[in-house]
C-alpha cells in the first residue's frame, strides 16, 4: 500500500499538464581548464560520474558541458532554462572554481581574468542567474561542488568583500541547494580522481526510495565520514514537505534503513498524510509505521473520515469536513523553557546556536524565516508564547544552519496527558533541556 500511495502521490504532485512536459532534465557543468588561474583536475572526472548517475536516476535529458568560457556558460544556462520550463525535476550540477564577493556568490568561467572585483558582473556567473535557469520546473535542484579557494582575491583592491575560502549562504525559496562545504570552508578535490562530494552524490542520486528532501543530509554524512569531519556539506531545502522520489521503491528493501533515515521518512510521510487528509493517506502511514509516533492520531483521523458522509470508502481520496465543535478538545502548550547544556557552535567556531521551534502542523516560532533566538551554553530561552491545537502535536527544536536551512536538534511529542515535562535533546552535537507544560481543555 505504501509503495502504491507514494508513487501515486508523487505522480499527482509532479505530473505536468501533458506527457511531453513530464520529464526530468539535468545540466552537468565541469570547469577545470582555467586559462588565468589554477587548473582543477577532478571536475572533468566528476561530471562523468554525475551524468551517469543522473541517467540511472531517471533523468531523460542530461546535458554535459565542460570548460565553459563566459559566453558559453551563459548560452548553456539559457538553453537549459527552456528545457526546464514545465519539467518535473530540473537539476544543475556545477564543479569548478566558485567564490563569494560583493555579498554574492559567483561561478567562474574558464576565461575569467578578474583583475578586480568590479569585473565580476562581466566575467563571472552570478549564482542567482543559475537559479533562474531551473525556475520553470516543479522541483528545482542546484548542486555546487565549487567551494574552493578564491584564486583572484589577493590582487584585488583592499576593502572588497571577498572571502578567501568557500561560498556564502543563500536564501532560496522553492529550491533545493546543496553546497559541497559550509560557508567559509573549501571543498576537497579528493585523491582518487573524484571529489568526495561528487562520489557521494553519484551514489545517492539513483538510490531507490530516497526522498530528495533527504538527499543533502545523506551526502553530508558521507562526506563528513570520507574527510574525517573536515568538510561538511550544507543544504538549503525550502521545498515541499511531501516526499518526492527520483527513484520510487520498486522492490522490497533488502536491509532496514537506519533509525535516522526512518525517523525522517516518518516525518515526511506524516506531513504528506496530513496534507492529503484522506483515509488512504493515513492508512498508508499506519501500514509503514504501525507503532509510529503519530499512529494514534492517524487512527483517530481515519475514524473521523469514515464517519463523515463524504468519505464513501476507505480507499477513496476525499476531503473531510472538520469535526463538530462540541467534540473538540484544546491541547495547550505553554511555559516552554529551552536550556543550553552543551554547545558545539556553528561551523566549529564556538558561535552561539540560532534556534527556532517547528511544529508538525507547519507552524513555527518565531514565524519569520529570518527570526531566530541566539543562545550560548548556560543560557535559557523562555518562549513568550502559548500554543493551542485541536489534537496532540509534536514540535522540533531546530538550529539555523546559515544556508537558509536548519538542523533538527530533537523532536518532542506533547502527548495527551496534562502536566509539566522535561525532555533532553542531543541532536547535531548539542545538548538542550526543554521544559514545557501541557494543559487540556
């Protein structure tokens, strides 16, 4: 049932109006043969394995381009924008020199001279332009194996806002952006002909039963292990919470997934069920997670939908009317206090964590994407709000990751028992003690 529902839901979400538009397209660029700065040996090898993995993952239009000068780079983006318009999935992979200057990220064509940062708009490619090339697709992916040293900045005038290493973070709505390394870090070329980042991407891209929302996290784990923690990929994933599979599950999985993967899949599957609000959706969740953390809510929702005259049968995908007001209860979450017990600090520099709360209903606090709470070891965050829900919910304590995405420190299910509770969360190498009160009215 799960396989059927996931494939069906993904198809309904991704399919364009005509069969001709229902496609996956990829642009694979590798720049290594630079005329005026250090050459890179691995991009030529990296684009070969990425192109092969993209085809294995079901991309039916894969364009491979090597050593692009600025005019060729611009033409490749323009041509790809036409292909991506109306596509299911559009992905751009870039390997080569990439720098941050003037507060923006730039990809470097092979003929760039860049004697001054003022030459950037004329000789380099603004990352925003690359993102525009995928703007017409339903699922948009930008993968950057380009966080290398700035080979031009030493000769630039003083006062230019260029970093010696890596790229800067971005805020990108409706785009999955995977950076090979964190802001200010460089990406390793690797000793075996391919970068650790490209090696992981090539392995993970065609992996069955892997939502694209988990792709960046899997790659991050691979690269951290391959580089002994010296390189940490970062992800901005401001895309749908409904699981999207490049390669749907086609056969029983031989080995169970890790607990981390299963937890993330459960969260994604529950979000999809809540959004669909149907007997089939909640039944699919229970089939995969019969003892899951949302199992009770799923059973209640199925009962509610079956009692509703609009739900003709358990297999019908229908939208339920809200339950009668007299039968509703309010679950009130209040007095939330978050105490920092141990702090690793962002980028390993001892910087404070930047926190926010995210509920499984889609609500977050603070509400604005740029609003966060800064905290150091020994400090506490007393949340100045109470939250009311019609059913028991869960919430996550999340840490802003400087790339527009965030890492989950831990998840708390408030349950349906009133009282004051304390939970310890220890994800992302930090320890937090969270105290909260649940009132039922």
